C-alpha cells in the first residue's frame, strides 16, 4: 500500500462508520492516516458494510459532525485528515478541486488549465470521476463548459442537490448579512411583517390574506375588535362573519373557510398546545383537508401559527428564485421539498429564511426589480441577462 505521498506504508486496520443525514446514507472509511473513502447512497437502503473494517463511530465523530453541518447549510469547508488513494495525477486534480470555493462551479477545462495542463480535460474528467471522497473533496463543483452537469459517480440527482444546497446557503447568508434580525419572527407574536396577538389570530390572518394585501387584512381584523376568538367565529352567523371580514375581499368564501378552520380547531378543544403535540406531517395533512386551506396557507399556519418547521412557498419565493436562475418546479410540494432539503431543519431557520425572502421581495426584488445595489446581484441570472429568465 502507498500513502498519499507515494511512499510504501504498512497495512493497518481499516475503520468505518455508517450514518444517515436527511434521506442520505453515508459510509466513511479510513485508516490510521485519515479518511480514505466516503460512500453516499441516496436510496432508502443504507450503504453496505465495508468488509474487513472495524466499526468505529468515535474515530469518525468529527467527520460526521462536519458533514451534518455541511448538509444543514452551516459549513462551507472541511477540516479533516484525508488519505485518498490515487495516482500522482489524480492527487493533483483532487487538490485543485479542494480549492474551488463553496457555491462556485468550474469547468473541466478550467481545472485542467489550473493544473497547467490545458489539453488534459478528459484526464481531469476521469480523475474527477474517481474521487474517492466526494463532497469533502468537492468534485460536484465541476461541470461542463455550458454548465451542464455531465456526470457524477453518486448520480446526477445528488450532484444537482449539492450544487443547490451550496447556492441556496450562500443566498441566505448574503440575505442574512444584509437584513440581519429584521426578518426574524419574535413570538410575542409574529414577525414584524405579519403582526398578530396570538397563534389563533395568525391562523385567521393566513386565511384572510389569500388574494389580497395585508392592509386589507388589517382592516378586516380591526373590525373584530375584542371578538377575535374561535368561539365567536364558531357561533357567529355566516352572513355576519362575512360582513365583518368584507375588507379582505372574497368575504363570503373566506367566512366559510374560517368556519371550517375553527371546526378543525374545536377538535383540539381550541388548545394550540394540544395541536403542537402532533407531528408536522400529520398536521400538514389535516390542514390541507380543511376547506380553503391550500399548501401555502397550510405552511404559513404551521410555521407562524403552530411553530412547526415547514418552508413556505409564496409568490415572492417563486419570483426571487426564478430570477436567480433556479428554475423552480411548478409543483408546490416539489419546490418546497427542494428548499427544505437545502436549509437547516429547524423552526427558527424556516421562519427566518422565509422572512428574508419577504424582506428582499419588498426591498429589491419587486415586480420591477432594483438590481443596481441588490445584495444578490453578483449571483443573479436576471441581473446579468434579464431576457433569459
Ligand atoms: S439582482 Fe435584481 S432580480 Fe436579482 S435578486 Fe436582486 S433585485 Fe431580484
């Protein structure tokens, strides 16, 4: 066996460790000198055990932690001892790959040029493909000359996911640096752009805001006075309720929707804490079964009314990410799952990141965008070529 420097080294024990992050399964393999391989399986099946290796979670605890942070969008580089096996040429390619900055892409020919071997594009492609420690040595940051994904040992879906993860993390970092805590919800109650006095008022607001501006919602909420309670809405005749919420538009339909929401709430004895005991997935399914609650309303209620992590996809999200060049799927859930896979899986991130989107859509990325001093300008397709987006 040879070390990275090419010297003969004695055979020693091989260690391994398997674990899962999100819906990915990992197998880290290493020896006394560092990590030699990383296998990633994106199916439900865990990676197969490495024959002849000693299971050693302690030895890989730091690497696992760093990978968890990376996949949570909270780490942009790794600090680990690596010992990938390969020819001197492959080793030189992997070194260049390791220097490609987080969130950026290079073509095979650019990597070859960096190596001082501009004609070695094919050989670079082969060395890229043979990278034994993907993600940590970021071969996914190398694409075809026109930005096409070409190939990836772990599959193109995984490569696209890693590219999305890094770009989306960088976008939210830039937005966070620009807006700071303005966009953060404080549960005393609700973010500054969605004030409410209680979780129930937040849920009512989520229905009333459908197809209208927040100004009109505020007018409707004001007309409740101190009657904005689930018992009042349950017992109030439908035509009276419709008249109260008239400023929010579509008031007859919205009155029926509020009645349906309150009937669901009554099943929990109007107790928000009892609702919160249920899982996010179960609650989402229940909310979607209520008349007038679509996916955007359901996710808004989950995050801002019930304190459950769920990514809200609204017109602002779609507009900004389309202009940034993400080609969001038309299907709501496909887009939501894509975003959820790229942001930390906790409530404070979900509400904060949506808050950042709202702030940005109001401050810069309006229908007629102000790209000149936008903090995302350098990574925005629309700002470079508006006709193509
Ligand atoms: S550069 Fe322009 S289009 Fe792009 S995100 Fe900023 S405001 Fe929107």
